[in-house]
């Protein structure tokens, strides 16, 4: 298993435990325990911390994006596994360095997590929601590009 995929699996396990306990535990301590137990060979622990701290920092915004993008599913009815895979995926799409984690990699990794840890339809669900988020990002990027283009100059 690739080190970043293992890192995301540990992040998912930690988020799941934290969410299952109604966010009463300390996510940083949970993550450190899981990292020590399941990821002693991870050569980029800073990758784990970057995602975990980013999710904590942007949690409200991430959950709002999930709610808006999964309109058929009330947020509280999304399974804990799927909800936390989406948190990782949305964080990587919206806030991660896209030179480090390209959009397609973020989506594919989230789908793989869902297939490995979620239910029979989790991969399709995650793909649909993250696909919606990605389309919205593309639309915003296109709109901002068109408004930042310099107006045509006229010859004097």
C-alpha cells in the first residue's frame, strides 16, 4: 500500500473514531495513536498532520459543502465512513496544494477509501458528491479567469 494511501486510511480511521464519539475526543491525540499503531513506516507523517489540521480548521465549511453537494442525503444520514471520506476528499479538493495533490488524485483516493471501508455503493456515492464539488470548483475558476482577463485595448 502506498504511503499516502495508508496515511489517508489512518486519517479516515481517526476521523471515524472522533465522529463516532460525537467529537468529544481530541482528534490530534486519536490520530497520533493511530499513526503510532498502524503507520510506523509512513515516511511523510507531515502529510497526515496537514490534512487532519486542515479538516479541523475548515470543518464547518467542509460540512456545508458536503450538505450542499449531497442534496439527496441529509448530512446526518450519510454513514460515518462516507461522511469522513467526503471530509478528506473535500478538504483535498478545496484547500490542499493542487501541485502536491491534483484534483483527480484527491477524487480517486477518496473513491478507493470508500470502496475499501464503506458500503457496496459508497464508491459511487463519493464519486458523485466529489464530482459535483469538482464541477463547482471548475465553474468558479472559469468565472474568475473570465473576469480577470484584461479588457481589449483600442489603438490610439
